[in-house]
């Protein structure tokens, strides 16, 4: 299947992906839509188009989602909810930003 949904940035800011939440959404879809009888081994997939913590502008594509026709479009909304935007860069290295 082709990637059929583009997720666009809702606002300007440094993009943050909640990988834990994203993983839960994908596993939930796998459990609810077993792979038997579908073309794609996973019923839904996501490609992150921007690196974590990169500045994005509102309306810019930030992710591409592929889903089998049988999968509810509510999963697209669940994936969108795993993406947030911050006005300040999030440093996760343990170093302070001055």
C-alpha cells in the first residue's frame, strides 16, 4: 500500500514525536487488524519526515501515514496526537542550554 495521509504541522515550533505513544498506537492497530489477508504486513505505518527537535513551520508536512483500507481513520488522528510543537528546543542530552 502507498502512504496515503500526510500530517502537516499544526503550528510553528520545534517538533517532538512521542515515540512511546506512537509505538502504542501502532501495536494497538496490529492487535486489532491481524496481518492475514492484507497486502502489507502491518496494517498501518508511519514515516517521520522531519528529525525530532527540528524547527517546522505551520502547514509543513511532518509525517506520512500508510494504512490498509480496513483500518479506521481514527488511527490517523491518534498518530497526529503523538506529535507536538515547542517554542524552545528540547535538549535531551542532559546538558543545559544557556
